[in-house]
């Protein structure tokens, strides 16, 4: 069985921003990190605004978002990471040419996505189109290429948050599911444990015929409620323990306790560890970001935290080499290739 699985993995490829790569070459993978996050529309209209930050230690000179992304990529590589999945979808400033420049300059393998990141709002173009018509857009990215390039999407992103799975969000989940069924691409669904969005998200995917192993419920690790997490795992899906450093949602120690408990209960094959870091982000004014960091709402929130802090702490607490390999290397391959 193991031999068969290894042969399949050896034959499979995964789309990256520098072209398809052998799945066996993914190596240690962070499943949820952003090389740059900005608002598509605001950036298009006021390109002078946004990622400019003057306050150290987050000094990003105008246009310095590229340097910050390169710095993040190099930090990950130095800490033994070979690949990141970058779920920067529509409304987060997806730009595969930018991702490709970073990947080419640094050698970090970057796995791009298709999809729409919204909790509610849709522009009229999308509000007036059906789930199938939106799925067509995703399939184009997966089979033809993204943004007039030959770079193909390897997974599909969608989101549900505080407003819940309302009409627009349900349509986007069905679009993601239909594109997944048509192409085999897996789905990463942003969830909000505090609103218990995951059960309905999973229900929609299942109704549309998506295999549970193709579904990743991101941000499941924002709760320490193991019963809630196990109810999600019971559906057979993968989960993201993927916001290490974002203390405002859940403190580090509680995240680690959850991860260790899940490893102990035999869920190594179902979890991902990541930080949901953004090398730069334009969501907040610079002074707000400085405040966030100074107030302790985010601590060590960067692409470094999993390889530099989380993994060593888990090893010290008893995570085996085999479990680490399963979580960091095998799970990304299985989710991305199945
Ligand atoms: Zn994210």
C-alpha cells in the first residue's frame, strides 16, 4: 500500500507559479502563507496608497512589498521550508506575476490558487452570475492559466466568516465545489470557528459531490474546543491549524495544546500547520499595525514561526519524526494531488 502510494506521488505533479513540479519534490510545505496582501480595487484606483509603512520595525518603503516578499521567502527557505501554498485569491490582491518573480529570485516553490475571498459582498459582475458561471472562471484558471499567463491554479479558495453562509457565500461554495469536481483541484475554505461555519460549508461541498479528502477547512485551529474540531474531522476533511502568531484569535500555548492533542488522538494525517502570515498587508493603516503588534494581539506572526518555533516546541513535547513528516510533507502532497 505504501509502495503504491509512493509511486502515485512520484508520478503526480502540482502546479506552481514556475510551472508544474513533481509532487515528490514539494518537501516541507507551509499550506497557508501570503507573499503580499492588498485590496485589489483600492490598489488599482490609488496605487500610491497601501503598503507604504514608515514606522520601524515594519518599515516598507514605497514599492518595498517585493523586497519584503523576497525576505519572507528566503527566511522560509533558510528554515528548511521548500514550498508554500499561497491562498491569495480575488480581493486579497492575487498577482501571479509577482509571485513568480519572488519564486524565481529565491527558489521557493509557490503554489497559486483561484477563488474569491469575501464574507458577503460580491460585485455586480459576480452577483449576477450563477455558481456554474463562476465555476467556469475557476476552471479557466486551473486548466488554461491565471491572469493571461500559463500559470495554473492548484487549488480553489472560498471563505465564510461572521456573516455566516449567506446567499452569496453559498453560491461561491457551490462554484468552488463544482470547479473541484470538474478538475480534481482541492478546496481551501476559510472558516470561523467562533461562528461555527464549518459544518454548513462541508455540507455544501458534500452535496456537490466533493470528496472529503479534497476539502481543507482553514482556521480550524482558531478554537481550542476539541469537540468542535473532532466534529469537523468526523466528516473526513483536512483542517488548518494555520494562524500561529495571531494571538487575538487564540494564544500560542492553546494552539500548541490543540495540535498535540490531535496528534495524540491519531489525526496526524489530517492537519496542516501554518501561520496565515502576510509579508505585507494593506488592510490597516501603519499605526494600527504597530498597535496590533505592540498590544500583543499578534506575536511572532510571520512565515518563520512554524519552522522556527512551533516545530521545535512540538518536537520537545513528543511529536515524532514520522508525525512531522506526515504533517509537513505528506499531507500537502495528498491534499494537492489525491
Ligand atoms: Zn489567509
